[in-house]
């Protein structure tokens, strides 16, 4: 059988499009005893980089200050033939510059809520208060798009199927 890994890799433009379209992600950092600390995150894509906003004293922020290594995962699809994803391994850079934090907060607000307007300023100000931005500097990017395998469409099944909306 041919190497399926090579068949499913996304091109850079496909990765960019996928990340621009998705909503949920998982960020992994290293906790104080070396355990993996996983958190669900909303994210921004700015100038080709992944960004997050979080509290300055959040566990993930503390973890990244101690050990900047992190991993990021976005995955979509409910059946094997539709699975797509991007995993990025790299280093998280904590940025406290208020202008950068503001830009990240506005980007995330627009991705997940609505276009930013002056009326929305109080919401974004609240969002940015006591926050830091985290920029993910990528060392390695892996991707997969099982739709490229040309498999027949699979029916959604299993005990979790009734909960997929």
C-alpha cells in the first residue's frame, strides 16, 4: 500500500485556509512537574502566526514563562474519511505589550463574535484587562486531510453520533 501519510499532507495554503476557518483548538504546555497541561483555546491568526490571549497569571502563561515549549492542535471531521487537522510544535512567547494584546483581543473578538465597532470597545477592553498575548513560534507543523484519500463517504455512527450537531 502506498504511503498514506504523504497523500494526506496539506500544502501551506491549505493549512492557512483550514486554520482561518476553524474555531476550537487545544494548547499543550508543560506543568511544574513536567506533566502535559492541556487547555481548549480560541485563537487568532495574525501575520501567519497563531496567537492566544489569556490571563497573565494563568497556568499556561506561568508554564510558558518557565518552559516555552508547547504544542497546538486543531482538528475537524466526524468520520475517518473527513478528518483534517493541523498540529504545530514550537515555542510560546508571552507578550505583555498592551498594543499587541489589544490587537490579539480584537482579532479573537472578530473571529468568534462579530466585527469590531466602537460600541464593542467596552467588551474588548474587559477582555484585554490583565491579559497577555501568546505568540506560537512554530518549529514543526504537521497536517492531515483524509478527504485526499478518496475514500467512500462514511456514515456517521457509533454511540456519539446522536450528539453531533
